C-alpha cells in the first residue's frame, strides 16, 4: 500500500482522516500470509485465555486489597476515552500554536486511533454480548446482539484498547527503545486494572490490548516515511515483521 506523500503528511485534516479511514477499512481485504498468521495467532491466544478467566477472577477477588490504589485508579483513568481526547486535542492545539508539525501529527494520530479502536471495540461488544465478571461467575455466558446494556458489553475491553492505542502512537513517535518500553507501562497497568477491579475477564483485555496496539501502530505507519512498522515486542517469529 502506498504511503501518503510528503505534502499530504503536512496536512493533518479531514481529508487525510477520510483517506486513512478508507485504508483501515479496506486493509483486511488485502492481508498477506503474514497478516493472516498474526491475526490467527491473536485469535488463538485470546480464545486460549478464556480458559484462565475464571481462575484469574477468583484470585483477583480474593486478593483485592489494592483494587482502589493509586496505580490501578491511574490505569482506569489512562484507558478512558476522554483521556485520549484530551491528549489528542492538547497535542494538536500545541502543534498549531507552536507551529510544530510533529505535535500536530501525534494529536491527529491519537484522534484517529480513538475513533477507529473505539468503533471496532463497540461493534465487538454488541456483537458478542458477553456478561461482565461483576454479574457472572461463568466466563462462557454470551448473549449476542442482546443490547442489554453495560453489564453485557464485557468483550472486548475498551479501556485496554484505548490505553494501548495511546501508548502505541506515542511510542511510534519516539526513537529511544527504552522510552518506547516505558510508554507502554501505563497501558499494561490499565489492562491489569480492568481484571483486578473486576470489570473485565482476562480474555477481554487480551483482545482489547491487541486491538489498540495494532490499530495505533498501523495509524502511525500511515504517516511514516518507513514502509513497514517496527514492532517493539517480539515474543515469536511472526511478530518480527508486521506489514499492515
């Protein structure tokens, strides 16, 4: 897929948002074998983690003395949609004021990932209709397309998706690998907090984290002079090169 040319990169506006929207919607229809293998592996990992959901929930509920601690409350805040909106607006406005195109780029990418990751997780939530651990002891209770409200929108985790999309965009815009790793710490805390505070099953945050990470990385790659994104975490060979 051709990258946007340099002149397009200088204008982070509605036209570019429209072009990026078309790219992200059409991309799954053009996945190559590496993309399919990565997607299949993520589905398998998420499905496998379902069998750990109940045990992890019981452990968290029996050791919940830190559920309202500053760290986990910070994690909950970091994964809020308004956090991404504030960061996006602040970065973009600062870029306009100080004539810094890098800040405008970051603000624009944060906005895009919030929209794209939010739309995808919302669609998944209503499609699966999974009961949250706050009302269910069985992680296999699903009522697809039931539209019953908050308690039936557990899968996947929107907070995890937002948190990892924020961190992925920020990490893509720095060069130092140690700083990249540090930027992901709040996202990890967010994901852990959603399980520890009993809002989500573990498999919910596995899926949400993956959605946020890959959408954030892909959006940043659209505005990068490099053709392929560089993935920070490489637990297996299939993650050494991810070409979205």
